[in-house]
């Protein structure tokens, strides 16, 4: 073997040894998977039957009506409770929760009467609504097979956001709303620093996906954040429709 060949052989051997050492070093330098394991704090255990154990049961029994609800003037609820359902008594007025809420998860079930069950001269659309913090409305309206402006149909953020799909049950059947609401934030001067957001599942179907609320619900005019506020009650609307409610609960977030 001549000198040139010897040099070439030594070079190949040297490079091979270097490569082996690099691979070995790389294996040794891999971080331990334990470095990315989180063990504390341990999530609180929550039972889920029949409702989450950390939820506030706003409407599960007849006793909950007087315990958790009132008319805005402080008077006793005039709506009708029967068969585990609380039904709007038209023209008796809306009701509000006695407790105030900020960030929350809310579950609510509602239904409109069948058209054959409605009182004489009842509105064409059985109408109500959930006004979170008495301002931000998730529409409740029997629009099944009945056209209406789409930012006013069931599961819309009224006059603001059209539902992604129409998941409404037929008249007389129950609907579920599952709502995640993050309250707006204001600074000490009352200026909005962070808009409210809302996610809604209607009958288990995503219909509002982290929508950024543009302000207080308005029937006429543009929604705005007219004034700063803190935690506020939930309002269930009397809009002259015999809407029934059941199984309402809230988890504070």
C-alpha cells in the first residue's frame, strides 16, 4: 500500500469513528422524557352524574325556582312550574338569576310548544332568549321550517352572529344549549380592554365557535359596549312565547 492509499484509509477510518462518536453522543444527549412531565397541581375530581358536582343547579327541582330566580323587580317568579319544567307565563315579565356570573359554562334545555298546543293568537314564532349578564343574547326561537333573518334564528348571537349550522329540533321537542362564556374586561377608567367571547353547542353541534361579542344585544342599531360592568345575572326572556325550560346548571370558570 503506497503512502497516498494509507492516508486515504486513515481518513476513512477517522471519519467513521467521528460519525460513530457523534451518533453515540446524540443518543446520550437526548433529554429525559421526565423533563416534560407535569405532576402538580392535580385536577380536582368532578363527578358528572346527573350534573357536574361543582355546578350550581339553577333549575333541577321546584325549589330551585324560588331559590335561584326572581323577576328584575325582586318579586317572586310568576312563570309556571309543572312536570319538572318552568314555562314562560306570557306578559308576566322576564326572570333573572339571583346569583351573578362572570366566566362560566352553562347548560340549558328548552322547547317550544307544538303549533297545535299554542294558545289562540300566539305569535307565529315561540320566542325567548338567554341574556348572559343581562346583555348578551343567545336566541331561543322556534324557527323550525319557518324562515327568518338568519342572525335572529335559534342559536344565533342575536343580531350579531349567524349559527354555523341549523341544529334546531322540531316544535315540541327538547333542545340543549351548552355555552362557554368569557366575560368582557374593562380597565379602571371603564374602557373595554377585552371583548366577551362565546362558544355554543346546540344539541351537541358546534354553532358558535369562540365568537367575539361586539357589545350589548340591540334590536335596533349597532351593538356596543355602552358601559363597564362586572359579574351580572342571567336573564331568561319573556317575549310572549310559551317556551319551557329545564335542567339549567352553571359552572363558574
